C-alpha cells in the first residue's frame, strides 16, 4: 500500500524553524540578512492603496448621469479635500443650488459618464509587517519577503481563533484537567500576557482575561457554547484567524472536556516570563495551517526524523474519535490487512494499549502521533 | 493532440481531491472496457510536501502493486508506454482535480434573478464554487457589498449585466463596486485578478476602463443576451481557460502533472457533470446525482424543460460537507433537524462537540455504530439543504406566454423550477458517506430521507467514486466511459416507491400495492418504511397501484404508475411517510422502527 503520513501536531522544545514573512505587495524590507530580530520588530513595510469611496453624485443631485456629468466640478486625477465641491447644480434660473461635497481627502480615481458616479481614493496607508518569530534573518527576497530562522519552541494546536499577537507567557494556577473559571484569572499583571493552562475555559474567564489586557490564551479544550459566545457567532468551517477578538485563543486537544497534555506542559512551562508569539489562525484544508505558540528556545535542538512521523510499535498516540476520544495509548501492532470495525466498515487498524492497560483495535485514521 | 480511441487499451486516470488522490486503471478486456484496479494516497498539495505529483505517484505505485503491471519508470513522464500485447505500461494518462479547494469564483450581475443567476449557472457549469454572488438589486448598501467582497479571495470574478441593447448604467455601477472592493486573488498576489466580463457589450469599454487598473480582464459574449435566452458556453470556456492558466498554474506540482497528459486537467465537478449529462442523454432519463464530499456538496440534475428538452444543471453547496464543513451543516440545519433522524437520544452539546471535533480532524472515521448514525444523519440534512439550493437555481426561462399590457412594457421572462421529483427516474449518490457506507441499505435510506423522494425512483451509488475519472475519460473515449459507468461504476441498490399524499388526509389501510413483473410483492403502509425483497436482481417492471384516489404515485392522483428499474441489494424501499417529511416528537421511536424494519439496528 502507498505510504501515508499519520497526522501529528508539532510540540517541540527546540526545533529549527524557518518562517517566511511576506508583504502583500512590493514594499520596503527594513532588515538585512544576518540581523537578529525580535518578534515584535517591524521587518518590512508597504504602502497600500487607500480605500476607494464611491460617491453617487447623480443620485445625490437627483438627476440623470449626463446631467450629473455636466454638473461635475472635478476631473479624474484631481486631488480633493474633505468638503471640497465635487458637483454643483443650479436650477430655477439659478435661484436654487444643489451641491455634492467630497466626503474625504484623496484623489479622484474616476468619473463615470454612464452612471454619474465619482470614485475617490483615500491616501495610501502603511502596512507594517512584524517578525513574529524572533531569530536571525536568513534571507531577504527582493522587496517582498523576509525569511527568519530560529531555534524555537513550538506548540501547535488543533484549532484557534484570532490572529498573530506577541506577548509574554504566563501560566494559570489551574490543573491540566481542571476547567478554567473566572476565579483562576489573576486580577493583576495580565497586560500583554499569553496565558496557558487547564481546559474548557468559561466565557467569563476568557472575557476577564481579555479585558485585563491578555493577548493570547492556550488551553486544552473549548466548549462550543463558549466559542460561540466569545467570537459572537457559530463557526461553521475551520478557517479562522480573521475574527475580531481581543485575545487569540489556541486549543491543543479539541472540543469538549479534555485535559492539557503532559507533553505540552513540559514544553511550555520553561517559557514562563518569556516573550512569545501566538496565532489562532486555523485552516484545515487547502493549505493546512494550525494555530500555534512560538518562542525562542535555548535548549538542545531536536530535529524531527522520518520515523518519528510514522506510526510504528512503541510510539505514543492520541485517540481522536469516540469512544476513546482524548485518550493516550501506545502502539503495539499494525495489522497489515484491513479489518472490519464495529460499524461494519473495513479499515486499516492499529492495536494500541490504553493507559488503563486495556488493549483496543482502532482505525489508523483515528490516531494522531503524540 | 488528437487521440484515437480505437488505439487505447490501458488508461490511467487520477482525481486529485482535497484530501486524497485516487488513481484508477481502465482496461479494454475481451469483455469490454472495465475498471480493473484502484490506488489511493493522500493528496500532497500542502506543506511539507507541496507537490501534487508526489501523492499521485504514491497512488500509481499502489495501482502498480495491486495489478502486477509495471506502470512507472524513473524518467519523465513517469509512465511506461503501453504496447500491443504487452502486459506493461499505459496508453494514456488523464486527470481531474479539486485540490486546493477547487475553483472559487465571485459572480456579479445587475439583477439577482436574471443576470447574476445566469452568471452563477455559468460558473457552476464550469466546475466552480461560487463563494459570493453580488447584484445591484440584492438589497445591500454599497459598503456592505464592498465589505463582503473584500472578505472573499476568489480565483476568478465573472461580471455580467444588461441584455444586449439594454441599459449599461447598472452593470457599470457593479464594476464600480468591484473596483472599490478590489478583491485580492487567492493565488499569485502579485498578479492581477482575472475578471471575465460577460454582460451588455455596449458597456464593455467603460467596464474595461474602470477595471483595467486592477484586473486582468477578458471580454466574452453576454451570458444573457435577451431576457429569455441564456448563452453560457463562452463564459464557461473562458472560466476553464483561466482555471488552467491561473489557478492550476499556481497549485504546487500541477505544471508537472499537466505535462504528463495530452488532455487538459478538468475540474472534478465538471467531469462528474459531463458523465451525468452523457448518461442522461444516452438513456433518455431524468437524473439527480449528488456528490457529497468533505467540504462541498455538488448536485447535478437533468430534467426536461417545458419544451421537453433535457436541461442540465449543477450547483455546489460550498460549505456543506461531511468533514471540513460539517459544522456548517450543523449551523444551517440545527441540532433538532439532525437529531430527528437518529434512533436514539443524544444531547445537543454532545452532538455539537462530536461534529466540531470531526471538523478539526476531518480524516477521522466513525468507530462506533452510534457515531456512524450521527454522521449519516448529518448527511441527510446536507442532502436536504443542497437539494433546496439546487432547486432554487435550476430554473427554466421562457418568455411569458400570455402577454398582457404589463408584460409588453416589462419584457418579463418566466422562471419555473425544473426539478420535479415525481418525474425523477434515477438518483445517483457519490462521495464517501454514500459510496462507502458499511451497508448499501444505509446509503439508500440516506438518499430517500435526504431528498424526500417521491413516486418511483431508481436508487444507485457510485461504487468507488469513479465518476470524475469517467467524466474525463468520456472526453476522449465516450464509449469506454459508458461501458465502465454502467458495469463497474453504478451499483444499483433498488428502487424507492413513495406514494405522495397530504399528512392531513385520513387514510386507512395500505396506501398502495407494489407489483413486480405482474406479481404483487407488497404494500406501502402509511407511516412505515419497509423493504420488499423480491430475491431478484436485474431489470424489472415495477408497477404501483394507489389504493386511495387522493394518493399520487407518479401518474396523477389515484392513477397506477410503472417504471422499469434495476433491482439490487435493497429491494424495493416502500416509504409510506407523507410529504413533506414531518418527523415529530416521537421521532426516536419512529426512527428506531424504520431502522429495525430495514435491518439497520445493531444487535445488542
């Protein structure tokens, strides 16, 4: 049978990471190869075209398009300030005057004869691109992108909301299996913090943390109600990152009541008090992206090997489907022939031993390397 | 490059989906063309591999291993050439693709039910997913349309509006909205967004002037030259060309994949649509085909219009699917609608969490019967919602027959629904949840429930999801595609017999009798779903005789109706539930009974 990679979320204390930071259009790169950058450092910038505002002159004057065109007092390419006259109409022997003013300062992009509309473009706006990953600039690609390299700690989650943010890691006083409540959120010192700990935070806990200035929150699991309350709507497709939320949230295990894994805690605890980046953006298909927490690492470099990415006896897996959802187990055997499972379907299976000692047969599609 | 079908003996075809790449080997045997072997591997367009040909080669390797036929070599292209009487090599490689989320389009028109709708049909017919539709009369303010357009990242924009000789003002307005929103292309952010203008030709110059600065503009003939006529072909061609040159060229590894085949890669839905159309045309049937995938649900149909001409329609319910967008089905249908199909109780939170976990781990599969039934319940809702979407867009257009004074001044066209389940001959189910259901009866019941079928309908599934492969094969060898479609692709499950009556009617006793080849085999009981097993397979004439004059089985109230069907593993599914399907407070007990009647409940 052809080879298939078993899904795995990366959780590593020290791994060589390369991140390409790209401007949406050509701009200016502000760093040179070899430069050491911090996560919140601006490494590139570009000037984006201002927004175009459509002014419906004909409608505002209550005339046809040709009449509006005749009333225009500006032409394409001219600069206007907010309040400047765009069009003027005199009627009843000049006794009545109707005018249309520019709603903004900008440049006249077009005047359309067939509609009697004017398009006014606001001045260019600056887009600043931060490094996000603190490290060394490995490459600069013309006026578009910077590649940053670092030995970094990385914790990938399974789902998140909110975009890139930079903050300082701070653990919550909560056990890995404990639900994070409002009482677990400290009253002080959360400005710019990336919090982590526990599971299934209540909506009140998330809101309290966000109001106190926390910029990120990493936890094991999330309840559907809490997610809906925090984002403000139901998420129907796992494509996130653009939500207008005050604090990015990263979930490491899934939905429901699941404990934060020992492995994640082992990797994140040493980051206490250190600057880190968090990104809740998730895209499960067509260019898969998982949410993450990143920080510069100081430990021993661990490069993932091919064997560590494939299912084999002895490795630890996370079971990702009922009735064993969220449990950890050790692989014992990989039967080569598809077998019939309880649903009646045939699937390639793996025999694992749960932490309780029970041996079970599960579809290979229902395990993740842990 | 012209391909001589007569010279072909062995054809290898892939479909590169978002999740998996499936390779099928088609061979000319003494028995005719057959699908002989199949290989599958994860699609590798994403990091860390980011080269679609890697996954394709894995799939080919599996075909090679299973068939014992040497197909691959180390040089480019990687195929051993076939030769007469040789047990090695292939004669032709073909492919379809929906990887990277498929072709995503924004359509814009002037009137939602006229030009914007025609644009949507053009896009869907070309195999695209319409991620947003904008029209001058959609009721939104300028800033709302602009905001919405900014959120989407289309591959291509199709702009239409205004019949020939008509006003140019409104379509120019829509162009102004587009330039104000300045949508960014999904791929190749340094390049201009491809925009196809297929509206009133008198506005083309002004549209070009407005859009020229930010778009790569193509101008094609109007999709709606008159109120009562559509001309979708040129726009579809332009979409296909841009699909290849713009979308495919930016997908990692597709350049190499393209070089392996003398035939252009087809979008998967376009290929499925082609084979459905051809089959309907060859058999003279009305067909409803659904492909329910992980992220989208495609519905294809061929129904006659009022002039009796078969009309093909395709819709994509983007964001209705069984994994990536399963939570969207939950959001649109609601927990109550999903739970009503289950033969057991489940609380809302548990249901929601299971589906959200499936969304974020889309390649996992149900491991328990209960979990399987939950997914199959979601499938029913996805089918129901997708059909509703399909019905709304699958309309015929004709000039108003009775032209009064108002019609003359209004120049209106009449729209009417094409989908008529009573006239439906065959439904074909495709996609993992249907094709790979552990029991064929489960697949039959999902389609019966999801579509709320009526009358007498043949039920079939695509055995291993080979319709895309056959669609692209049909472009070079229609005869081979048809042979394989009928012999290896379609699995006939049986037929559904559904007498239609109003739930308010007090009908006692059975609703109808069912006869097969002149022998009475069973009755349809009110409120019950049962299966009549005749012990036969193959072609048979099913005749249904209503036992009440208000019951319609397809030939009008009280009138008997018959159809020739192909019987299969599921026999004749007799559905005595009224239409529309109403499952009330006792639905768990009702569903338990249905499942037990059909042998679907597990032995505890």
